[in-house]
C-alpha cells in the first residue's frame, strides 16, 4: 500500500503534521505502507489542488487547504481559510467524513492531529511531545518574547529556519522522517542539517539588517518591501524584534514563482488586535489566520502586490 502525504511546504507545522500523521498511520493503519511526502505551496488565484498529486492508495492533506477529490482519504487543517471555494466548503460539510477533520480553534495542525487520533484511534506517542509542543509554539507564535523568536537559540527554532528557507528537497524529506522518532537536538545536530543551517543563519542575520533598512513605521504599522532582494523564507518576527512598539506588519517579497504580501499581528503588541488578518487577505484571494495571513500574486504582478499591500497598510493604520 502507498500513502501519499501532502503537507504545507516550508512550514514547521506542516512538516511536524506530516511526521505525526505518518507515525500514526504506520502504528494504527498499516505499518508496511510505503510513505511519500509532497510539499504544497499557496499559488496565485489557486482554485484547486491538482488531481494527479493523489497517486497513493491512501492520500492525505495535512495543514493545507481542502480538496473535494474522491481520491482524498484523510484531511486535517486548522486555518480559517481552509477552503478554496464555497463549493469545497459545502462538500466538506455535506457528509460526516470519518477521516477528514477541521478545527480552526487550534494553534497548530500538529496538535490538532495528535489530539484527534489519540481520541479516535487511541494513538499514544509521548515521545513526540517535544515536536508537538514546539509546533504549537511556532505556528501559534506563542514565544515568550521577540528575542526567542528571532535569535534562534533553541534547537527547534534553528530547525524551523532550515525548514522555512532551505530548497534542498532531499534534506526536507529526511527531516520529516527524522521528526517521527528523533529529538530536535538530534535532528539539528545531524551534519547534513547543520551544514544547511550555517549559511542560512548567516543569511538570517543579514535579513535583520535588510528589514531594518527597508522598513517604514507609522501609526503602529511596519511596512517593508524586499522585492528587490532574494528573501524567500525570512522570519516573520524580525519586524517586531526591530519595532517592539508595533501592532502590525505588512511585507512585500518576490520570488521566481510568486509576488507575496505577508501580513501579521505583533504577538507582543502593546495594543490589542482590532482586525482579522485572514479576512483582510481573503478579500485579495489570500488567507491564513486571524493573526497572520498572506496573499500570492504572479511574479509579474509585483506592482499589483505593492498596491494591495499599500491599501492593507492604510487600513491597518486606521485601527
């Protein structure tokens, strides 16, 4: 039997979700199953998930949007913007699916999966508690302070940097498999992972300076445009580290496959959040959570991305 696990790519919670689900599947469904992983990224104007990706006997999506495909057998997500269309949402709610689950109240999809399969299948993997705890901290931005989020002292935080910024697909597969049985310290100290981490960490330190130079701070909102730089996969907490008095941040970036707007709420903000950022991003065909969201455009739509980012910035300034 083949299990295909589709997960949110370049995301600690996406990787941890794939690891926890795969471990569960091996222990409770089929220990002999051949498991293959595939990362999914949000695309400009995305309307569906390609049917050809569902090439397993069992096909799972974790920490990513829903698909009504008859080939999808397992689904777990926790994002407010979990559906690509109202038709997809109706499809999900039309049937009490026994292996498809959604709960936007969870901070992380990893903990949602762990709690759900523990309750329904008696899955007990206490050795994964560290992974589950860190997925909840990282995806829910539940850090003690911005220094913890940006200075990357903890092994899990260093591993997060590799996951978010590396483009070594073979190493990414290895990390997901290692997450099923190894500690964060063991994974990040692996020579192959450490060799990837060191240049990424140097780049991370450079990013702090780049965002400092680019950022404009006004009425509680940080706006920065990094589209002239190669910055795919930077820490979304750097703006709050640099401007601790901020409430929101709006950033523009450009890669070979998309122009992107990132919108966030400062977890340590001196003022309360008064906007649902997922709802704002949904107006531009993006999405996310109430406290963090993103919008993708085509690479050649960078001017449109800048214009939309400007509109969002002004809206947030009017808080």
